[in-house]
C-alpha cells in the first residue's frame, strides 16, 4: 500500500518526498513552530534531516505517514500532517496506538489549515486505513492544538509525560465516536 494525495476544500496533502527537505528543515528550525514540539527546541539541520529520513522510511514501510500540506490557491507549502504509530516515547501509552498530528508554519496559523488537514487524516485513519482508534497529543502550554483536537471530535483522556519528562495532554477518538460525527 502506498499513500495517496488527499484533497480537501483548500488543501492538498501530499505524501512526503525528498523535494520537501529544505521546507522541512526551515519549518523545524523555526523557534515558534518548535516551542512545544520537543524539549530541545528548534532542530539543527542534522536532526531535521534524520527526522525527515525516518519519516520517509515510515511512509514506505506502513503506507501512511507524513504529508506536506499545500494551499491549493497559492501552491504554498504550509507544513505537514502526520499519521504514525505512537512509538516508544511514553511508557504509559501503547507504542501501537495510531497518532495524528500537524505542524503549520507560523505565517499560516489561525486560518483553520491544521483543523482541515487534521480532519482529512482523521477520516483516512478510519475510512481508508481501518484503524479502530486514534490519539493525538499536545504540550499543556499549547492549548490551540487541544482546541483543534476537540474540533476533530477527540476527547481529552489524560496527562502523560514522555521519557524525557516532557509533558503532553493525550486525546483520543474511537471508531464508534468517529462514526457518530459523520
């Protein structure tokens, strides 16, 4: 299985490929986008390249993963959305949980792009990929991401801490809950 392009009203969500490396490096080097992403702050170029390469591997391996968000009207890259396995980052969350997330360039904040992209990957996770549930996390000091999760129909479940003692708020949506949203 390979990831397809998802089209929404205003966006194209294109599977990540090598052509987006420089945009990814710039996005993850920006202090505002990285403030709540992880305790190390902005990525160095080396860390960004490693993260980018790992995203490409996950996309090939699982057939779902990181997609670059492109505004249809301007053709501008706005950031990314992600569907991935949660992994080993938190000892009290199963690594097999399916997580969705997003990162938008600050110049595009407040325009509903993250919600629109999040809704598209949420629906794909259930309708196309057949998952029974999804989770999403945000740093407690970033309530804007929590509001997006709520707009997607996700409910706050609990506070968690990753293996580096970085706090998150965990939200969840089950297939049954998603079905009632439709």
